[in-house]
């Protein structure tokens, strides 16, 4: 091998080693840069508020949290049809204000009970979510419950804003039963609810309205014979 050929070979080997070294340096730099990049921020955790303090209601609200995460469309449909809360509002409260679905439900249920906009109640609930139901009720000027036995007393529509805390909780409690029935979800009734929904035990997850129970056996037989 001549001296010129040997020199060209040495130059080629040197270039290859230089290229390998540069490649290693680039890979090392890329790895360091990737390690220094901050991880993408995770979405804010949705933490339920202190809620009502009523163990039965709060247990159902936890079940609503689970159900709404699995069936968001069914939850939004329930809120729109029966709590008169627009779907856009429901989605905004959950996605933008990080409200738990159970908190959204109870906020709009309170709104229906005291005849106020759901968005207004949700704002108060979000602000005082860690303070509990009593603090929120005070902010909404809902009177303390003087006598729980009075919660079923009949009230006119113009007295909605004067309902006591016991009235509001009782209405929310009764409203949860048909909600779970529409979702075909099991729900255990306590003694008060068993009296309010006396015809419900005849069919699982379904409440028979009192007017249907008023039909006597002859009327039911006639109805069954009709084509």
C-alpha cells in the first residue's frame, strides 16, 4: 500500500470516528433535554365538597359521582330534563370549575327547591364547598330547621324562598329516588322514604305512582282486556 492510499484510509477512519462521536453527543443532548422538560400538567382533581351532612343523601351523591363518570350523557340528560340545568352549564361546572357531579346535582336540586338559578347555587356551593351545608345554607339565607317534624308541611309556591334547611334536604332526598329509578340503579329507602314511596317495592328500581295504585282490581282487569 502506497503512502497516499494509507493516508486516505486514515482520513476515512478519522471521519467515521468523528461522525460516531457527534452522533453520541447529539443523542446525549437530546436525552438531557427530554429529561429536563416538565411533565404535562394533569387535570385538576375533582374533590367533592363537605356536602349536606345527611349520611343517606351524601352516600347517594357519591354514587352519582361514580355513575356520572361512567355515563356522562345520561347524567347530563337527567340534569337537563328534571333539574332544568342546561347541558352546557353542567359540562362547565364539571370541566371548568372542577365540581363533582354529585355537587352539581345537589346544587341544581337546591335551586329547584328554592326557585333560584342553578348557576347561582353552584357558585355559592363551589365557594363554600369545604365549609359544609350549614354554611352554604346561611349564604343562601335558608332558615335553620326549627322542627324536623315540620319538613313535610305543605307550602305554597311563593314560600319557596322561606323553606327551612330540613325542607330543602327532604325534597332533595325524595328527588333522588326517581333519579335512581330512571337510571335503573338500586337504591335503599329509609323509613321516611318507604312511607313516601309506598308502592315502589312491588317492582325493583321502579316507583308506582299513587294514582295507579288507586285503580281497583276491576279497573285493572278491564284495562288488561282492552286490545
